[in-house]
């Protein structure tokens, strides 16, 4: 169990963004956090969680605030030990002593890493293309990440690139000819890199070993790897699923195709499973897989993502209109009105279902 402090930006100031602390405490407890304590009316919350990644906690808390209070509030989550370390290494001139001689630090600014990355870096999505690639499995996720039609207004820029063993054309299972944008060696190993591995009929071929090594490097570096259908067998064969929750094409599939598979205790019988920066799915879990990848990247508002998934999984009209209502107004990259300024209440762009406008 790890101790954290959550800092909510801009709440309860001059009557704006009202968040009652008692209700906020209940919200934190509803997420499974323990020993939750708030400080005055500041929006600062101290809590404990078994989660080890502050970024994951940030997403959970921001989603809860949006659902519970109808507010989009930026949240900064800091482990207790990091805050203590910051105070220990503060310069001598920073802070004062009170009448009892106790050191009192001045205000301390924190810069959220994610915010800096959004402004300075671009998230790069590499889609691994290969002969017999199951092209339908990546349809939902690539369409949304490339078009950006439902992105939140402050979402980071995203680039979608196809990558191959070489730059030679490949033919998908559906007969589509794809010319890769780059080769496996060009994939940057960083936290801003996402590698998507679609299924196919050739994953037992050693020619894919280079991209599997790259996947292992990304997982170690904090990048994100998504594998679906047959690609999960390649990860299992490399031992990358031995100690992490994962799924595949049903119980017994990985044992059948990977004699050395040791991840049985971590297998989850579900369409798609997200374990931090590793997201795996069976061949029928493409939609949930897409949702979990998009959720991992944080490019949709939480309510937009839920409405998107509900609509595409059920087809019910109510979810379509909910999706339109949660759309933040950032037009599709392919929209002819992109970047134009249209007054509030104007017509929506039919191709992307967004109000084509830019604030400011």
C-alpha cells in the first residue's frame, strides 16, 4: 500500500468549481482508496492505494470528479516519499522559520509531466503491418487515434505510423496492400511510444523476433504495447506474459501454440485485459481493446470514452446522442472546417459529428 497526495487545480475559488470536501472524500473512497483525508477546502487529498503508477491514479480521479461533480479538473498525484524528498532537497533560501524555530516551506510549484509531454512531445502510435495481418482488429483504434474526431481539446498530438520488417509492401488478410512508413529499427523506445501488434497467420515465424524485442524494450521503458489475437502468442513465446495479467483467444490457446508458456496463473478469461502499459486481447475483443488503449493514452474525456464504447458495442441511439453531447469540439483531422471559428450553437460537421470550432 502506497501513500499519495492528490492536488486538485482551481477548485473552490471565488465560488467557482465547487467541490465539497466531504463529497470528494466519498468519491475517493468509491475508487477503493483507503485512509482518505482532505485538507480544509483546498482540494488537497491524502490517500492510500495499491496502485503503483501515479498516472493511472490521475486518470481514475479525474474521471470520478467528472462523473460526480460534472467538472473537468486537472489533478496532480504525487507519492508521499517524492514530496518528502522535494522538501528535503529544497534550497536554503526557500522557506522561513516560525517563532518556535520550525522550518516552514514556502509555496511549492509542481509541473505535471503529462502536461509537459502534451505540449512538447507527440505520442507516436506504431502499427505493425505484416502479411496476413488481421486488418479488422485495428480498425476502431486506428480510426479514432488518426482522426482525433473525439479527442478532448487539451489532448496531446498523436501520430499514427505503419511499421514493417522492411519498407516492402505487405498484404493484409483482407487483401489490402500496405506500404510501411518505417521499419522496426526506427521505433523510438520511450514513454511516448505505443506499439500495436495485430493478429495474423504468421506469428510463429522468426521474422517477427525484432518487433517482439522492441516490444520488450518498450514495456521496460514505460511505453505502451497492445497485442491482439495471434500477436499475444508471440509475446507469450518470448516470456513477456509470464508475470502479467493478460488474455488471448480463450483458455488453452497459448498452451497450444507456445509450449514454454508459463503465464497460466495470470491468464484472465476476458475479451481484453489492460495491465498498465500492456494491453492484450483475443480476436473478438477488438472494441474493448481499442477502448483500453484510448483510455491509457487519455486522449478522450472519460464520459466521451464511455459513450463511444456504449454506442459501438450496442448501437443504441441514446449512446450516439450522448457521444455527440460529450464531444469537446475538436474537429476531425479530415474535417474541411478544421481550425475554423464558428459561433456556439452552429451546425455540426457531419463527417466527424463535432462542432467545428476553435476556442480562444
